[in-house]
């Protein structure tokens, strides 16, 4: 069983605000909203994510491998990815290949600079350098997003 960093208290209110702004069509940079069926209820559960593209493939990642959205995505293998009011069904394939995960994590600070602060705030990186992100790849979950 993985031990996780406790989620910061500000995360739930900020996620609610991001989801509300997204539903109203406000552009949020790289932020999208991912909806996946719950493991128990089957009801759609949503969370803000920042997809990135590496070598022509799209990815979503999490530094918190036992967060509910990650566990739901692992169980369902599918979801809806929304940018503003436009939603697209996607398949979510967990990346097991260490080299592929490392390449995705290394690209994250360059491709999603606004997301670096989240990784710093939850305590998984300190500087946000590509080398530091690559080093945490074994502890992160990476999903390939397939339309």
C-alpha cells in the first residue's frame, strides 16, 4: 500500500472553483477537467488535470498515486476529458514503461509550467527542474490519453 502526502486543505475549494469556471467556458490555460466513473458508485467523479503532449502522445499524470481520481481511472480505464464546455470520451492507459514515464515527467515543467507549483506544494519536488521531475517518475502515475 502506498503512503501518500496528505492533500493540502486548499485543494478541494480550488478544484471546485476550477470545475465551475471550466463549465462556464472560462479559458484556464492548460487545465482540463477529467471525469471518470467512481469505483463503487459508478457515478462520474471530476478533477482538474493538465494534459501534456510528448512525442505526439497525450498524457495525464499525478504525483499522488492513491488519490481517488487515480484509483478510479485505473479501475475504469476510461473517462471524459473536458476543455471548457467541450467534452471528449477518452481511454486512459496506465504507462508502465519506466523510460516513457521518465520522458513524460521530464517534459512536464516545460509543457505545463503552471502545474509545477502543485507538485511543489504537495512536497514531491522542491525546485521544479526537469531533472527533479524525471527523478520522481517511479513514484508518479502516468496515463496515456487515447481518444
